[in-house]
């Protein structure tokens, strides 16, 4: 069970006074950050019907109540330990997992934890204006649920930094509150987390594709030999599932409304005349967030990734499903881009671990796109959404600096500049989206014209439930 202390936790925090004091010192800075950089306009006078973890078992984290956002009980929750857990991959395969950080891997682990931690507050910052343009109270609640959980994921990483990295860890925890998404001087570490998310199409694409990168990265970190990291990320994954649900169903609901409007208005392009979001615009935003999220997996060939794997710090998603876990001599056959030319090449598997994880990620995304396309099929519409080629719009790895269309056909720089807005959102597209989202919908049970209501409400509540209420 989670304790009812100032910082809720299931790690016996009160048994470690030094750590408790350090985290209690960080807590007010976190709250200040949340107030300054969290959901704008929803800090003091609104109560939100959110899920709060009261224990880590399935019943315990499905507890719902109204809370004011800054009073959400952020805390530290680790999945239960696995008895006699052994290292599942790399050079130390089969040895007992570590309860402390080995000195020789301290820097690498710190870097992984800081990179992961940095994304969490970044996403809250990116989404802070969306409440003022929400399509319904149901969606507003979902946005805030995602936001408070990202805040809790930051707590999860800060707990590890404070517990296992001494002074350096405490400094890193401070810096996690100092960098800011999109800030010119102190940006967030990874590129996708500096992109603005000021409309709900981007929010749903982000929770579909970028949170899914969260899932693949957390799955690989949950294999880690550092047991507290594994237990922390295992619990985070239970929350991540909801975020992807928000993204996938959000886009599905927009698509369904688009189909309805197309039936009324004729072709897809005409849908804008009746306030809907046309399929080409949906495809452009898909292209953008999928390609940005591919970048989040790192370079195709990476000595960092090889070393994380060899040292047992970061494994593959579902490591137990692979036959061989040491992977010293295996090769990975991959498309390779050399001197501006595509060739295929065998690369040492350990060096290709980012690409192996990206394969898993692309497969998971593809399944989601197939589900979306069923809606188009159902309405008898012949258009289909599709994932762009992996080479499209890449800024990290061997394809960065080159240009490709969504089918993977190479383009010159001039061609790319001339045609890129056929495939990526233009200023005019963004302006259109903002125009149909200008008026937020705060009336229970009412939905913006560009999206259909969900099939069911949250926690068996009706769809017209007052998911967010105002308190004077
Ligand atoms: N942007 O060998 P490489 C989530 C840097 S999302 C900018 O390719 P490596 C969430 C890299 O730092 C999941 N820079 O990379 C979702 C390196 O720089 P240095 C977050 C980038 O280390 C939604 C250089 O390029 N989880 O949870 O193999 C809402 C060459 O690096 C980028 C993690 O990140 C980029 N995209 O792999 C909320 C897990 N990519 O050292 C949350 C922890 C690379 O040369 N992190 N660089 O200066 C990792 O596993 C690895 O750091 C990465 C990169 C997979 C990100």
C-alpha cells in the first residue's frame, strides 16, 4: 500500500530520512514549476476528476476523485520486486540484478535517467495551452490526466537521481526543472520535446506516436540490471497505456467525424468548409509526429546503444522473447545509407540496438494505423492513412541531412524545399486548426464539431459527466 505521507510512496521513504528530506526540499520547487509551466488557467479554480494511484496493484491505481491540479498527490511508486531476479541480457547475463549503481556505469545510467526524466516535464510544458482550446470536458480531463502522470514520471526519475547519484543526482534533478521546452538558451534534451503542441490534432498524434516511443524506451529500460530502474519503469508503463489510448481514440474520433462530414460535403478537401479536419491534414500531422518519434530512438548504428546493451543497462523490448541474450557475434541486416547511396549491410547487432527497438516501435504504430483505416473502410471511403518511410524527415541518424518523400524516394534539397508542405503541416494548416479550436467547449456532454464523442465515459461515468468543475 502507498503511505499517506507528504510524498506518497511505496519505497519506505520515512525509513530513509536523508532521502526524504532531500525530496521534500525538491517538492516545493516542483510545485512552483507546475504552477508556472503546467496547464495554464487551470491551477486554482478547477477540480478535475482524475485517477490517483493509492497502491501499485491493479485496483490500487484505478482510484478516481476530484482534485485541484496543484494538489494532485504526486509520489514514488515502484512495481513489486521480482524474487531472485537475474540480469536478462548482455555481458553479465544470468547474474543477480543490482540494487545499487555500479561505479563504472554511473555516468551512463545517469545519462539514461536524465534523458528519460527530461521528456516528462517537457511534454507538460508543450501542452500547457491546450486546455483553453479543448473539444470537450471529457478531453480536457484526459489531457490533465496525461499531464499529472507525466509529472509523476518526472518524480519517478528524480527519485532515482536522488537515491543513487548523490550530489550529481540532486543537481540533475534541479536542472530538470530549469530546462524548458522550446527555450532557445536552455531547451529540452531531445528534439521532439521542443516542438510546440498548440492544437489538439498535434496532441493526439503526440500521445499516439511520441508516447509510444515512451512505451518502447520504458520497455527497454524495464529490462535493466539496475533493479530500482526496472521496477520504476515497469510501473510507469501502466500509466503510459492510458496516454496512447487517448491518442489513438482521439484520432479515431476525429477521423470518424471527418467521414461523417465527407458523406455530407463530398470530397475530403471540402470538409474544411464545414469545419472538419480533412484527411490530407491528418496525414501531414501523422507524418510529422511519426518521423519526430523515429528520431527519438537515436542513430541506427550507435556505439552508445551497444555499450548500454553490453553493460546490461538498457535491453530490448520484451527481451525474454528473443532466443539469445548475450548477442556478442550476431549481425543485423539493415538498410544502410553511405555516401548518399542506399545499400544493405550487416551491422553488429549490439550496435544496431536502436534500430531493433525502432523495428518494434514501427510494428506497434502500424497496428494502430490499421485500426484507424478500418473507420475509413467502414464509411466506404477509399483514402487510407499510412506511415511514411523511415527515411522521411529525419534529423537524427544516417538519413539526417538528406531528403526523401514519404515513399522513401530521394529528393534534392530544392525539391524538398518546394514540396515539403505537401507532406508536413504548413502555417496555413496550423492557422486552420487553430481557427476551429478557438472556442473551448466546457459544457458537459457537448463536443466540438470536428470530433465525435467517445464510445464511453471515464470510469463508467456518463459521457456528459462534469469531468472538470469550476470552484469559486
Ligand atoms: N534529439 O548514439 P545516439 C517518453 C543525441 S519518450 C536530440 O544516436 P543513443 C515520453 C544523443 O544524445 C522516451 N538529440 O543516441 C513520451 C547523442 O548525443 P551526444 C524517452 C538526440 O544514445 C511522451 C547523439 O545524438 N526515453 O518517455 O544511442 C511524453 C548520438 O546519439 C536525439 C529515453 O530517451 C534526439 N531525438 O540514443 C512524455 C530513454 N537522439 O552524446 C515522455 C533514454 C539522439 O553525442 N535515452 N540524440 O551529445 C536513450 O535511450 C538514448 O539516449 C536515446 C538516444 C535513445 C534517446
